[in-house]
């Protein structure tokens, strides 16, 4: 079950070799936290460690790697520790 039309912060998994078989052009999105259409990027200093929910690999991402997208968020989603209220 998913909720429709949510805005979320995501990064694209760097394990391209693993994810290429599923999504060749846009990469696997790792959901980090909820947002809205107008809020600014959360204050993230330096790199953050993010584990992929699909392949299980952990990579480091810069603040510039964060993207806001509109996507259906799983109802049982747990935000990344840096994106929890």
C-alpha cells in the first residue's frame, strides 16, 4: 500500500552494476525522508552514509547528491536518521 503524491528526498544508488538490470536510465532511488514541494534542502554538512534498501551496499553521498522528487512513498517507510523530526 502506498500514499500518492508525496515529495521525498532521495539519492541514486551508486551500485550501478547491480541496479542496471532493473532501471537502466534513471538508477535506483533510495528514499531518505519526506518533504514538500517548497521546503529547502535539509542542513547536511559533509557526506552522509546511506545503505541501499535493495542491494544492501552502503555508499557516501554529498549534499549535492540529494534530490527532491514526487513519488509514491511506502506506508511503512522509516526515514534516514538525518531526516527524522
